């Protein structure tokens, strides 16, 4: 069974884990990381020591590949690729929304409410009134591909209930840091369940192992995260001084 380093940096969560024989043996997580770049390598080192496994003894590195926050995704990808280059390990990319859906299903199966059919709608904050989301069936088959969605005019409710299940009573389990935005909408209590599941390296474990077993690896040299949209770069509104009128004394 593979030993895999798991890296999750798609959101404000900075999370790392090591999975061995399908079990998470080490886990480090910061729920509101101010700097993924400062935390990630320290988390990896802590996981390696906790599991008693040097990085060279691992079989692969898996990372949450997006969509998500541009800068934090780049940090995760850079660190993962660096380890793979240095230690000649394969790189596994796990879709962030599918990992969230996996985590949401594991959470819901522990406390199912009734026999109502369930779908899973992971949602990530995409700034302003927008989220990134997708729709998965009860057995995590992709029903509606990943897409940006603006939360106005009940578009999220239509996204879930209109396309795949126009005349069927279903419950949608929502997961991810887009939950708070979605809660502002109006839903019947029995149709939407907001889970506490957020991005975590733990949710990558099963999917990473499946991809490893199928030899579904990325080209380390050319891999790029799935950003969904370009970074939000703003130019500071500072007045540029006229250097011709500045007297410099040497």
C-alpha cells in the first residue's frame, strides 16, 4: 500500500497529512493561515517526524489542485513539485471540489437524517458574491462540472434542483468555505444541509490512493493548478515621486 504526502492549500486552510495503507498517520492543520508559504514546509516536517517517515521513504506527493485561491494554490504546487523533483517522486493532483464532496459524504453518512436522496455540492469562496461549485451524486459521480456561480436571483438553488432533479425531492449537502455565502439564500429546511466540512488534507487521502493505484500521475515539469480565474491583482494608488526633483546627498 502506498505512503503518500498530502498537501491542501486551496483555501484559507493550510493542511498537510501523511497516509499509509489507507490510514492517516500524521496531520497538521491551520484553519486560518495568514501565510501558507511560511507554514507549509513546517507542517510537512512535523508530519514526517510524527509519522516516523522521512520524505524520501514516501511513494508519492498528492496536492489539492484547485479551484481555489491563486496565491495559496501556487504555494502548494511549488512545494509539492520541489519535493517531487528533489526526491524523484510522482505527483498526484486531486480535484479540490471532489475532495470536499468526499469529505461531505463521509460526514453525512455518519448521521443520515432519513432516506431522502442526497447530492453533494462543494462550494468555495471566489470573492464578492461568487463561488466555485460542482454537483456530485450520492456515490460521487460528477453530475454538473465545476463552474463559477454568482449568488443572486436564487441561482444556486436552481443550479442544484432544476437541471438534474426537476421533479424529485432531494437533499443537497453543502461543504466548503462558500457555505456562509450560500446561507444567505432562502431554502426549505429539508432540501439543504450545511455541513461543517472544509478543505483539509485528510479529504485527499482516499482519492489520492485511488489515483496512485491507477498510475494517474502529473508531469511535474508542466503541472499547473486549476485556478479557474486569474489572480485579483490591484495596483496601489500611490503618487510616484518625480525623481528629477529629489536631491540625494551621497
